[in-house]
C-alpha cells in the first residue's frame, strides 16, 4: 500500500511534493519545540518554513545562511546587552552593534539574518535574563534548520530520480519531433532550432535532477545508480546528433520518397522502434526502479538499420553517429542495476 502511495502520479507534481514537505517540516518542528519547552517556539516554526525548499541544494543553502546569520547576530548582541546592564542608553548600545552588522549585510547579503537576530535579542530582551534571548534565538534556528534538513532528505527524497527519467523521456520525444519535422520539411531551420531549444531545456532539467540525486545519499551516485549518473551525458550526445541530422536533412532539400534506404532515413522503422523503447524505458524508471531484460534491448539494437555504403556520404556519416549513440543509450537503460540502489 505504501509503495503504491509513493508511486502515485500526483506525487510527480512539484507543488504537491513541496506542500507535503512543508507541512511535515512545520508539524515536526512544532513537536520538537514542545519537547524542548522553548519560550519562543514561533521562531523555530518560521525558520522551518523559510529553510524548507523544493530541493536539497536550496535547503542546504538557505539553512546555512539562516544559521550563520543567527550566530553572528547572537554574538554581536552580547555587546549592547552588556552595555545596557551598565546603564548605557538602549539606542546607543544598539547602534554600536547595528552599524557594523549593517555594513556586513550590505557587503554580504547572505548575512542579513544577523541584523534581524540582533534586533530581536536587543530590542526585545527578557528583563530578568537579557542573555536568554540570544540563546533562545540560536536554539530556535538550530531546531528549525535541523528539522528542515531532515525532512528534505527523508520526505520524497527519491523524487529526483523520477524527475530525471521523466524529463529524459520528454527530451527524446522532442528529438523525435525534430527529426519528424525535418524529414517532412514542414518547418524551416529557425523553427527546428526552437524545437531544439525545448529539448535543451528538458535536458537541463535532467541534469538538475541528477545533481539533486547526488545530494540525496552519502554514497556516490556512480556506485548506487550508474544508469542515472551516465544518463545526462549520453542523452546530451544524442540530442546533439539529432540536431546535426536534422540540419543535414534540411540541406538535402528534398523530401525522402517512400522506400528510401533505411540507413539514411531518420524515420526508419528500426530507429522509431528504438526511440519508442527508450521513451517507454525512461517512463517506467520514472515510476519505479524496475530493471529490464537485456534480450529485449538486444532485439531493439538488432533492428537498427546498418550502413550499406549507399546514399549520400554526409547522411550516411551523421546517421551512423546517431545510431551509435542510440545503441549506447539503449545499452545503458538495459542494465539492470536495481540491486545497486
């Protein structure tokens, strides 16, 4: 039942995933603050909302800025609090620490939280124990950041792999569309370039998802998921091959007639079967880590047309490169590495 829930299609929506992470983060943070009996639990909850981002990279970055800024501000607040204990005026004491922190925040915007912490610790200090507020503030930030990190790593942390393969399938579909439009000559080169830009955008999403997956575990991605680690590089090469092929087809200036030699036909049955297999394989990996029987992939590769040495030399060359990289991608996706997870 839990596996069906985790593989539900609606979990592919980034808004839904982030909503779940945020709700879990705030709820867990509230539970921890009750256990620790913080006097100002609201700051921990606010921190969890700010720090919990849609990716591990963003969460780590936001948490680091929150923590560093708070520590600087808490340390700086000791000076005005001590001066006020010796009967210094509030605003004069506050200004001695505020001005340097304002300069620091202007120079390093990532430290702006230090100014906020200074204001909270100094202007809203506890009368009976003025040093308690900086300590409370640091503890609140530590709880908020720690809970956010935990939630980001644990809740839906495998989604990056699914995103990578779903975007890989979208990239291959756009490659097929480029080849189709070039084959029928229904688009000119500028329109083909627009299609290529869309495929490049999908490819960037694949790369981003793979980088996110690298941060999800301590083990190197190349050891626990070699298929995913190699996916962007091979897919990028395939996308570049397709662009070169479309350019060569358009330069030929003629629509290939029915029965054209498969070796130079970008829409030959063997190639279309290979592209379709890759799309289906990526979509299956986008749902769950499944593995694949290699004999099926071997049959797909056998169906790819061979270069028989006939036809235009340029087309034979670029189509040969495309077929080679297609075989490389098929071999990668056919590798059953489910036991390495």
